[in-house]
C-alpha cells in the first residue's frame, strides 16, 4: 500500500493552480469571442476598393469683389465721389464663377446606384462619379435627404459595376475594427483603419442623430464614403469630423447602416423620404422632472405640447404624458422617439404606451406623413421678445412675481384667448426658478399636471405640493415664442 503525503503548503499551491486553471478555462471562450486584430487589411481593401468612388461637383455662383468702404465724416466732399466709385465697382465685378468640390461615395447596385452625402452634391450644377480605374461618368440625383445627410445618385455604366452590401450596424460593439475608404483632399482611393470609439453619438446636427464614432482617419473629401466591418459590409456612411484644423484628430462620425438603409430604400423608390409624424412637441425627462412626475427613473419622452389636428391630438395624448414605447419599440430617451416615429409606416396604426400621473395607459394612433417643412418635434424654447411692463403684482412664489392675464396683455403680447394661467413679470435672480430657466414673459399654465387659471392657483398648488412632501414642483410653462415646456423647480422651505 502506497501512501502519498503532501505538506500544507504544497496542498495550498496545488489548489491555487487548480483554481487558476479553472478560471482560465472558464474565461477562454469569452476571450475567443472578441474580435482579434487582423494581420493586414490588404485583402479586404483590395476586394472593396473598386466599389468606392470619388465624387466631383461643380457649381456656378455669383461673387462680388469690392474694396471696403472708407468711413467718411458727415458732409465730406469725397462722399459723392466714393458713392459713384463703389456703385460702378459692384456692378462691374459681379460675375459668375465656377466652384468645384470633392467627396466620396460607394456603389450599392451594379446597374449604377451610388450613395453619398447630401452636402457633397447639394446645389451642384454638375456631378461626376470617378471610379478606381479612372472611368468618369456623369451622375444625376435620384433622391436626397437633408435630415440624415444622405443622397442617392444614378450613373449609366457600359458594364455592370462592383457593388457593396450593407451590414448590421446594430451588431457593432465599441472596440470593433472598422475600415474607411474615401477620397480625402482629392487624393483618390485612400484606406484607413480604426475602431468603433462609441455608438449612438448625438452631435446636435439634427433630430435623427445616432452616429457611429470612429478613430479611423477621416478627412475632408471622405464625406459620403463607406465605413466597413471586417466582413467587408458597409456599416456606416462617413459624414462628419470634429477638428480645429480641418484634418483628422481621430474623431469621425458615420451615419449607421440601420438609419441609412431605410432612407436609401425610400430615395430609391420615391425619390424622397416619407417619414412618420405624431404631432407632439417633446422634451427630455431629466432626473428632476422624473421626480416631479413621480416616475421611478428618468426615461421616455415628455410631451410638452400636442398639435390638436395631429395623430396624437386625435387619441387624447396630452401634455405631461411620458411616451415610453411606440409601435412596440422602447423609447429610452427623448431622441429615440423622432427616429422611431419617422421609421414607422405611413397610415399604419401604432400602439403608444404612455405614463400619465403615474398610471400606464395605451393609445392607438394612425401615423401621418411628416411634411418637409414641419418644424422639428424637439422642444427648443429660445426667444427674447420683450414683455409688457407695469402690470400690477398679484402673487409671489418660488421667487416669481405673477400676474393675471388680462385683455390688454393678450393684445400686446399676442396671447390666444384659450391660454390661461399666470404670467411671470419678475424673477428673483437667486431663486431656484431662475436657475431652472424661467424668465419674464413665461406663462405658467399648470402645476404638477393640474391646470391653473390665476396667480392664486399657482400659489395654492405650490402650497399643496409642500404639504404633500414634494421636493419639486413640476411647472408647465408657455414661452414667449408659444412653445410649451415642463420645468421642475425645487421647493425650498
């Protein structure tokens, strides 16, 4: 009988080794799932380059060249002379000139359909598509969309073109490798590589911002070019950079394929986009507003105003409602809603989930067509129109001086008769209300989702909120431009 003896230290060492081995085996599959760095991008670049094109445009503009006018003293004897001189100079030097610009694009159909950015071709008199082999074809605009900065061009090739396929941008993860091919500074086909730096970037370029951020070098002239995943599929359309110098500093932005594909499909079919419209004005649900609404967390899109003739107005969606789901898609934050609604089918019924005064409700709307000139749905109140002065003070609360709205004020400030509430005529600069952006001329129309018709109503609602133990009062205000918005104001003792 053979007996084996191990010291306590040897037993401990073996246990540690076994634990490390077990952890290594457990973690190995996760490591293998991560995308490894390629040894070279050469094969991928060679396969894709023929489908990436240069875009050359020309535009005729009228320029006026003139020297600055001198500032002459009043009554100067030279005034008449200079007036006549500059008049002749402006008339003689105003002449048309041709301006050229360059960009990038890529083929999506072998018959001759090319995707690029709208800003690359906007206003162009002539557009030419230049291929990797030097072939130059004149292009026409099949359709364009300013809101997503996408355009679809058409050329007439003598033979089928090499075309690219779109991939799934939603499958991208931060850190994944990507490849960009384009025409920076007019140099022709240039390949750069990098990683996905971030997703869902909002750079305040429009209501549908949802960019892929990458550190792949993108410069002027890359606009409209493709961003590829490692399968060689287009996951983005390179659109913008952030740069103090005009060159790449590793912060580039691409329209994700998840947004580009449906837009391009509509441009291909209709020559324009057909977006859904709900007819609401929305704003962000901040932590303070969420507290004022009694929500457990800040989520969804807060309805600040409703077009009575729009789809939302016809199904009793009201200011103060928080839209948390539309057409089965979750609305995590305000900027999700315009994009989800825009992608909805026109004249189709969509189920809208809202939260109203803490209760979950459902409404069914028929999505309407968004007209091109319709104002953006995101609430952006900013107007400095002067308010009427000298009104009699009637109430004070939260550092605000409030007055009732009389007929003279309605006429002077163009306030509709159906607008009721209390007008702010003075704001204590050190008050919480001032800190939340309430200004003179705002009209408080509701407090904690209860309508108010007078300054006394406002004071009463604020007093009740304090008794109820609330830490904030949720005010619905009408700005000087007529836009409605919610403001959560802290209740100080």
